[in-house]
């Protein structure tokens, strides 16, 4: 997969493994939409990382939030080529809602053609 010049979304991108993923993608020339909760340090981090990082406050259990974040990243950087999920939901039901939200966006393709793109999933293990 070509990272240089490609657009990626990283959930949980404001801290921990998500932030490390954002930094790695940027280091290889990627453009990154950082998705995390509004109360996170996402806006500050995106500002520090430069013009190829965009923070969009997002509750990944909401299809509307996910769709808006996808649209914002695509409008700024172009078609989304990858997704790295780095979230640590506190409960199994929250994780299921997050998966359902992504499926809703993929089903409608949210104005993008994600079904035909590469998806990379990175999960935390305890």
C-alpha cells in the first residue's frame, strides 16, 4: 500500500497507539484525519503535527459523526485509502455500536468508495 500522498483515518488518534499511528503515517508522507472525542487533545495535536493532520471530533458509535469525519478528511485531503482503528471502548456494547456506525457509512459509502479501498484495523489488546 502506498502511504505517501494517501489519506487515512485514525480513530482514537489523539493518544496512545492511535497517536503513534498518526505520527508514523505522517512520517511516511500520508495525510491523516484524526478522529477522537471532542474532549481529547486532538485539536492541539493536529496543530502540532502540521497541515497534513486534521482533527475531527468524533464519537465512533455515531454513524453521523463518522460520516462527517470521513467527509471532512476527504474534502481536505482527497479520497480515503485506509482506516486504522485504535479505540478502547469501555464496554462491549460501545464497541458493537462503533462497528455498526462504520458499517452504516460503508453501506452508503458516505460519498466515498471505501468498499473498494484498503482498510487496516489496529486493535488494542490487554
